[in-house]
């Protein structure tokens, strides 16, 4: 009963502390504000949760057809929420509330509004877990809770949750891993470490890597700093650690392997910029947006007698190390997988800070004011030095002023408490209160104002720039009128590639850190599709190219009225509302296409992108041949550039070098000497690179086609400089860029008459019945034409299996990035099923590892029980 009462109080105080720490965002919620960044918060976090909630509650755990052109949510969204344990718990809770009619069907707005309440719940769990960990390490309740509070309610937590909500889950698994380590070292009980390793690996491979690096360092320090006299020998600990990690890895492998597979089969250019040895990232004592140190931690570091206490020394060494790493970009790069420096690891430092403060408060009574006075002086020197060295700092700003007030109050009360013990509770109260004030001010200054979170409001989400009722109604009407399988619509609001997830329709765009590399190469290299915005981690549309729209299900395009530009060939006005209009493709091709004409990627290696489009319209492109057929040859489209005249405009152009002297300039390609009677459009291809490595993002216009190119210093640059743009047939093709120096070469010009598209649309295909059900596609096809191969516009990735008339067939990569398979003459019942890569193997490994864990724990428990019984028997005999 006493223990239950203790936990009830701990949970109650944790809830109150979490609510108080979120005070600013809770107030903003009451005013229609959201705890979500205007960029990734609204573009990724809320849409992903909304889509996955619907998917999971429908019983589909592996695949989504509205995740871009389609993709595995178990692999490509594993970094986010695809296999996120805390999100799973959240789904169950929300689903129960929905069943009880306490909430409406959750949409994107629901998840954006719920973020602050989910964050309060998560922080409560973090506070309880971390307090229990410090208590297990023989620290008293109040110091343990204060240390947990400084960790769980640190500024990094709020930054993580506001911009990348799932980052906050990293705070959950770290104390659990440390508890697992301590359980082995103190009691030789491995169960907690097995659970912690399994949950961390399953939940998020990225933060598992960060946490495991910390745990390895923690274990090494613990071996050097023994906290208890009963700790077993090193050899025995290593055996238990090794077996626990192996078993935990086996259990967590069912999520870890698919996640890592997705990570390594994503494409992102290598980070090639120089990483400095040191960098003054931010002022960690006054106003850092990443790593703002609590004043009590700074004070305790200067109380040198505290270092004689082992718990304090352990956490202080870790805290000092991670504070130093804040200024080392190489450390930020290392924890980001040796990529661009990112300071996402710094919650490790705040955990160490929590341990320092907990241990310091635990032993506060052992020192009098004579130790606290010099510590306060050194602390004052530190604050003065950090102020003097930062020219941008002003104490007129609230956050730096509050930091000074906190430092002054902590120093003064510590000295007084060192002389009069009755003041110690006041010091503890001041630490909590000052931290609450600072983190709430941080939310206002660094997130709401400087971080533009004030732009994220319920009003914005319900506007035409995000989740418009008018847009939604028009989209629903269009799709309801279409009886074809998976007809896609191209539409984005406010430049958000995840609009299809937000508004719940099959689209042609996506924005995510991990994507199917086959699709990225399809966009970057194979077809050179310009997405009207250069950036990694996304793809969008088909570059207004009619052939690609028809091939891959892009049947509709929605425009804002009077903004209809570069409408692809064959698209006609179909439906409209007050402010929007939808165009429909008149040459849309069927979802299932069959052919006996086969091209290989090798045969088309030197072909133009227009030739490749024609090859896909005429037949099917396979990655390689099988020897049972000869690769078909295509009639290549002629390069017309030699017949055109190139004229610089406000620029000079010679030997592939374009120097623009005007505000904008470039070249005009005059096509008046070309016989254009049969052409409808031009495809212009070229290589373009800004010669200035430090130049910012710049616009590129080709007639009415507008796109943008990243700065060469941007970590989001694709480094793909071969560009193809389709423009309607005109006498002059104008390429324009801002003032500067550019490399512009490999100019090619092709004319498109759409003969192949019209023939493909008129060609009578084998009728097919298609059923899409979660991760399974069922196709019933009468192959009357005797075609050899079938392809569908679903992206190719490992995990797809195909059965034709019950017989397993090889899944083929068709048309560079999509699913294909060999079919048979006559009737074909085709079943395509997706499971995450190695899912069967890892599920088996997880079950075996779980069984092995139970056996090992049961065996150890029995062994311990027998040892205790023998000890009792021995005592009884002696008596």
C-alpha cells in the first residue's frame, strides 16, 4: 500500500510538472495555436500520424498507396512513426476514444492539436521513469525528481517535439537503457536491459544508434567508477551484457532490419562540405536554441569537493563531455551518421545534467557555505565571460535576463542554504520555478517567435493553404466520378509535397527523409523529371509531361483558377468549383498494362529521356534480359539543337559558360528554322551549374516553366545538374537565371508529336480486374494477346512477392522503378503481396530470442532460488 501511494504521488507530481512545463503551448492551444513547426511539423509530423492512424486502424500495417506514388510505411516511415512504440500506444488510446465517441474521426488538425497533450503524457512518463532510475541509484526522491525534471523538461525536448514530434521518444528509452545497465551491474538481472535494447532497436534505429553510443560510454565510465561494493567482476558483467544485447537485438530485429533496409536503400548525396574542428554554435548560458544549461548545473560543476562523490563524478564527466561536444561539429556529424552536423544528440547531455543535479542535491548537506561561495564566484565569472564574448547578447531580452536571475538566485540561495539548512527547500523550489519560467520563455522566444511556430494555427490549417473544404470537396467529387483503379491527382497547397496525405487522396508527391531510391533515381537520372523545386527527400509531379502522367496514373491536375500554366498535352477541363479547376487526361492508360515488346535499361543507356518515355509507351523496360528474347530497338528522336539558333540575352555565352550581366538573363533558343508542323511540345535538356559555390538558391525559368535550384552549400541539394524541361511549342525558348556565372552545356532539343501516346491509349489492352487491399494486389487477367509481361504503376521495392495462378514468379523492376512480372497465355490470377524485407526471418528470430530470454531469466531465477535455499539450509544446520 505504501509503495502504491508513493507511485501515485510521483505520477501526480509528474503530471503537474509536465503541465506547468507546457504552460505556454497549452495557453496557445486555448487561443487556436498549435505546438507544431510550420514546416516539418505541419508538412510531415501531423500528416504522417493522420495517414498511419487511418491505415493501422483499417488493419493495414505495411503499405500505403497515398504515400507518394506508393511505399512501405514499415520501412520508409520507420524513422518517423511506422514502427514507433509510443505512437502505437497513442493510436490505441485515440481509437478507444473514437469508439466511445469522445473524439471525431481524427484528421490532420486533430493530430496537430493533440501534439501538446501527447507531449504532456510523454513527459510525464519520462519524469516517472527517470526519477525511478535515480532512486534505484540510491538517491532520495526529491533530488531524483529534480534531476529528472531538468532532463525531461529541458529546452531540447521542446525543440524536438515542436518541430519533429517523434524525436521526443528518444527521451523515453535512454533512462530505460541506463536502468538495464545498472540492474546487471548491481543485481545481475538482465531482463531490463533485454527489454530496453529490444524496444530501442524496434522503435527507431537512428536514436538507438545515439543511445547505444551513450550506453557504451556510460558502461566504460561505470567500470572506472564503481558505485557499489557488490558489483561483480568485469568478465561476468561482459558475459551478461553481451547475451542481453544479443537477445534484445534479436527481439527488436523485426523492426530494426526493415528500418535499416529502408535507410540504406534511400538516396541522399554525400555531405562534402568541410566540417570545422570547433564552432561557437550558440550561447549555452543565456539564449541557446539548442543547449541552454540550467544555472544549478553550472554552480555544481564548481563545487570541487562534490567530485569526491562517485555518482556526482560519473554524471559530471558525462555532462562536461557532452557540453564540450556542443561546440564540436564533428561530434554532431558523428551522431548524425557522419553526415551533415546535427545537434539531435544533445539530450544525452541533459540526461547527464539531470544526474549531476540529482547527485549534487543528494549530498548538498555535506558542504557548508565556505564551499558554495567560491563556486558562486566562479559561476559569476563564467556568466560574465559568456556575456562579454557574445556581441549579439542583450540583457534587455527576456531569456538572457531570466538566465541571469536564475544564476543569481541559485548562487545566493545555495550559499544561504549552506549556512542554514532550513533554506534548502527554498533552493529546491527556486530551481523548479526558475526552470519552469525559463523553458516557457524559451517556448515563446525561440520556438513561437524566432521559430515561426506562431504561424501554425487552427485557422491556417483550415485555410486554403492547407486543408481547404472547397479543395477537399472538389477532389472528392472528381475521384467519386472515376471508376478506374488508383487514379492520381497532382495538387499541392502552399508548396507542401504531402498535401495528398493531408487531404487524403492518391497524389503524385511526397516529402520524407527516407524514400525508395528506385523512385529517386527514376526522377533524378532515368527520366530527369524536374519537380519545380530542387531538394532532397522529396519528389513531386511529372514535370507537366503528358507521357508520364498517362503511364503512371496521373489522371488529374488541379489548379487555382487563372493559374493554369503549362497544362500537359491531352488534358482537358473536367470539373471546377468557385476557385479551383480540375483537368483530366484524355489519354490515360490502364492500371495494368501488358506487352510482348521488351527493352532493357542497358539498351536505352544512351537514349534521350523522350526515347525512354516512348519505349515505356510502346512496351516495357526491364532492368536486364533473360536470354529468351532479344531486346527491342527504338527509333530515336532526333536532337534538333543544330537546327536552332542560340542567342544570349543580357549575357555572354561561349564554350559552355554563361555570364549573366543583367538582373536576369540567359539564352534564347530560336526554333524558326525547324519544321514544327508535326510537333506539339519541345523537350529541352541541358546541364546547369552555378559557378559560385556560395551563391544562394536561384530561380530558373524556361518560358512559363518555373523551377528553383539550391545553393551549392545547401545540405538539401540533390547534386543532379542534368535538367530536362518540357515546354509548349513556341518559336523562342527562353532560359533565364539571375545575374552570375554559370556552366551551361550539353544543350539538346527534341520535338514531341505524341504519336506513341495516342497509339498506346488507342491500343486495346487485355481487360483486367484489380483489387487493392492493404499490402495485397489481386489481378484477374485474360491474356488473349499472348503478351509476355505485365507492369503496374506501383513502385518496385524489396518485399514484394508475386504469384501467377498460384505459382511463385520473380518480381521484376519494370520501367525503371515499378512492378512487373512475367505472365502466361490465357487466364492469369495474379497475387502481389508486400511484406517488409526479411520480415519472416526477423519475426522468427524475434520469437526465438524472446523464448531464449524467458528461458535464461527463468533459469537464472531458479538458480538464484536454489542458492538462497542452500544458504538457508546451511544456516539451519549450523544452528
